């Protein structure tokens, strides 16, 4: 009777919805229920909305609080001390008899938006009792005053609540695992279940603009969210109002679902344009201006872009006059300075009114979530760029995957110098912060090596993403205190060198976290985290991202990585069939994306990149990794840059050429430093060059490397 009364009260106050009750029924009699714990309301919700009379295993420290006292009268409580395994025995015995018990693996109410420390006691109990593990996710649309996120989020009375019961599972530790190894396996298994539960219980089937509106509700309209080098900070209210004003104007010169080219640097104005286009179902196509006007014209043709937005000031400062002239011959080039004059004072007032009434007129249809949100173009580091079409749900799913592994909060400040045409610059450096209450600071160029550390110090940046090349350059130029406030520095796009890792550790006391991503995966595939870290790997796969390895002849203990998951792109736009979307498909079926990367995945599912499939040379019948040769060169000459490529000669066959900026480099010196390495795995020739060609994103430009290597080879014959 009391349970029914409480159920109706909670439904009335919080609009509680329960999903997956069949999963509860299918779990059996002996069930260990594991749940996230963000609010004091959580135990009451589970007690009232889960069938049967369940018991609770509660941390002994938590039991001392007054709010747990009433539970003693209605439910059986098991006091647990996470430091003493003896306290788990009675719970194990109870489960063996057929009980259903709730346990919070985090041990306490979380003080972050993501998972905190996971105690392995719950995994040990499930293993010893052979009980089913039943994940239950409690999702609050807003955060109530009973949570402990007071200093992180704007709290609300009576937020809507959804309880999602996921399918049960069991710990399947092999008999060979004993003692600490078995305990570690169980803890690892439990952590994965909790991470997957966090992602599965999240809501990413919505548009980016609706996610922006939700963020305004959660963090408050006056919350400062974005700033650029003009040093004008925008709040959620001002960002949304300006985006609506620009969107209203852009709507008059474009068609629904039309691809609109963006030829602009990182700035708040660029962000306003992107959001304004998406508001009215136009698709921003981020043109990579580092590839030159020929590459940009090719991209416009591939994506059937008729209109490109740019700025006279940007064209002048970046010296893109020739590029602008070339583009004008193929597309309608619209300059923001001219366009701004069409937005009147009345238009701005209208946008202000729309901003505060948008919840009444903006419709977030679920079908829109799977429609194109942006077109990015591959870097062209190994050939012609392709258009990569990402949906709203692709991008938001990747954000939720990251949040299930990494602790971000609204006090974080991201320094984003990666251009928005770069997948990390667009999705992680721009959209991730503004959709999740973090402030992002736009800087237009990553190659101002002495300025960026100063900016990091000035804005108190806490998070930064970059390539090895950029991070090494910043560290050399920076003062030891410039990065004093950094919580996360993440490296990707190219291998993190030991010299860079050591420099950041020794000079700033910062552990650089290496990750791995592709534009086609929106973009994060894996990343090391403070709690899930293994040196010389690129971390573990994101939740709900499936993988398969394709065997490659001649390569042992590794394979070519194929991926399938909610963050995998809608498809490609290819130059030989402009405008036609080609969905991902690999040898493993539709929806699978072939990364082209050769990787090793260990027993804990940490990924080690061995190289690109295209970056292996076949020498005397053996597969030789060009990336491994570059690593040998880095070990020999750590303060220089290196790039290896393979060239084919009629009489000599395939041979490996190494380019290096080391002034005293030689084949003999490299062979001497690579003691024990067979000569077949060393370059045939070593050429000294002034610089290694790189793209604007910091990646090595391998097509240019091949051309330069061929020139060096021809000149030295």
C-alpha cells in the first residue's frame, strides 16, 4: 500500500518513466542490481519502481546519514565497508539463497557528471555468488536539489526522471584466474558494464540545436560558454539569439537540406553561422583551406556546394585572395561583411523574442537526429579528400561516449586552436563544450607556438587537444607555469613521441593522454583516461563501439581495424559521384567502417596502433611498417622530425626512403642506434631536408613526402 502511494507521488512530482521491466523479469531470482548514484532520491526510486521487495547494500559511512534511517523500517540493508572483504560474505550468502539486492559500485553519491572511482567489491560479490548483474540507469533530465552537483550544474526542483533497466549479464571469469588477477578481471568487467550503462541510458537521438537548448536549461542562459580572440564572451542566451538571427537571414538565400560551404577561421561568428544553418536544416560543409584552392574546388564539386560563406577580413589577413578568386569562378561567394548589412535592428529584436520562445516553435523530431548535421573532409594525408557526412546523432553519441569515460564539468575551459574543418576541432573542441556547459576559447591558428601557451595561461585553460607536433612545439616555447591549470592534455592524429611525453611530464607535471580517432567516427574511437591508462597505447574503445580485426598476411598479432557503432558516419561523398551518399560498408557487412589502420588489441582491450595498411612496404616479401621506421628515427634523433615513405623502382623493386631534419643523419648512424633490428626493417636511403611537409591539422602530409623523397632520390642518383 505504502509503495503504491509513494509511486503515485513520485510520478506526479517527477514524471517518472520506467523502461525495460522485461529485463528485470528475465534476470532470475539471484540478482545483483548495479546502478549509478547521483541523488539522495535514487534508493527510494529503485525501492518503489522495481518489482518485489529488494534489499540494499550501502556503504557504512553513508548509513550514518539521517536520510537512510527510514529505510531500516522497510528494507533490509547490508552495511558494506569497501576496505574489508569480510563484510561482503553475508551479502554473497544472501544472494546464493535467491535475493535481489541493489549495490552502488561507486560507493557514494557522485560529485561529477560521470563515473568516479568504482569499487571492485560489487564485482567480487557477483563472481562469488554467481548472481546475475542487472544494470539500472537513472537519468535526470535536469539536476535536482537532492544531487551533490551544486557547484557544477544549475539545480531544479522536480526534474523528469527515466529509469532504464538493461539486459542482465554474468561475470565469466575463467577458472585459471585466481587471487588478485581474478579480482582485477571482475573489477574491469564491472567498470565496463557501468560505462556501457551510462552511455546506453543517455539520450543522443536529437538535433544539435535541441541539445544546445537543453544545455541552456541545465546550465542557465547567462552561463558564459564561448570566447574568441576579439575577447567578447557569449552566454547561452546571446549565442542562441545571434544564431537565430543569422539563421533567419541564411534561410532566405538557401534551400532546406542544401550544403553550404564554410570558408572561415575559428571564431564565435563561425559558430553562429554553423548553428544558424543547422537550425533551419541546412548542412554546413567545412572547407579545408589548408589544401589550396584546387582541393577546395574539388570539395565543392564533390558535395555539390553552390554557396560558400567567407569574410573579407579573413581573406586579407590569411592572404587567400587567389583562393577567393578561384572559388568565385565556381560558386557564389558571400562575404559576411556584406551579409551583415541585411540583418536590421528589427531582425535582431525578432531573434531575441524567438530565442526566449523557441521551446514553443522549434520541433525536435527524432528523424532529424539521423539527418546530416555537417560535412567534413578527410585530411588528404594519403590521397584525395572525401566528404564525410555526420548526423546529429553521430556527433552527440560520440559526446555521450566520451562523457561515460571522462570527467568533464562546467568549470572546464577548453582551448581550441584546431581548425573547425578538422574533426576534433569541430566536434570535440567546439560542440562538446558548448553542448555540455564548458567554455571554449577559439584561437584561429595552431602554429603560433609561443602565443598559444600564453593564451592557455591567460584564460586558465583546463583542457587542450593537439597533435604530437603541436604539443612538442608548445612545450618548448612555454613557461613552466603556462599550463598550471590543465586537467587534460590529449594527443591524437599522430604517434605521441617519448620526448614529447617526457617534456610535458618533467616541465609541467602533466601526463599527456594519447587517443585515437577518425573523421568517420565523429571522431573519437579510443582514449586513455586518468583511471583507465596504459602507456604507449591509444586507450580503450568507446562504449557501444564494436570492432573486428581483418587478418593481414605477413603481419602477426595485429589486424586491420573495422568499426561499427552509433558514432560511425552516415557515409562518404566521393569525387567520382558528386552529391551521392555512400553508406559505410566493409568486408564485415553494411554499417561497418574499415579504418585502414593496423592495430593490436590486448586482453584488456587497449589499442596499440601499428600503422596504416597503406603505410606498410613489402620488401623482399616482408611487410615493413613505415611508422616503425619513423619511431626508430625518433629514438636515434629525438629532437628532429622524420617521415618514411615507400617508392618503387623498376630494377630495385619497393624500397623505403626516410626524410629527416637531423643535419648529421646517415644510414650507418640509424643502423647503429637500432641495434638488433634486421636491416630489412631499416630505410634504404636517408635524406636530410629542411622541413617535413605537414597539413594544417599537424599530420604529416605523406603525398608531399613521397614527392619530396622522389626528388631527393632523383637528385642523388
